[in-house]
C-alpha cells in the first residue's frame, strides 16, 4: 500500500497520474528522471527541482500548502 502524501501537490500529482493512467516509471521517463527518484518525491523528501518537473509535467501548482 502506498504511503499517504504529506503535501497537497503530492496528492494532486497522484490523482492526475491515475487519471492519465501512468505510474512512477512512465512519469519518470517523460520528465527525464528515474522511477526511484519519482517514487521518493511522491512519498518522502524531494528536491525542489524534481518537484517542479513533476508539477510542470502534470500541470499542477507546485506551491500548494501541506495536506492537513
């Protein structure tokens, strides 16, 4: 079972990926990253660079507040 996203952008990214029918591997390929890096960004700590790449590709706001 996947860990619950800690931040709103992570939750939105997961929802958008589900709607697009893509997983971490395909997203990673599309943004020029690795599956492991994308997976860590979606569940744990991440760099602002990978966060921005994910958000830009998925068309979501990278500056959203944390999930409460």
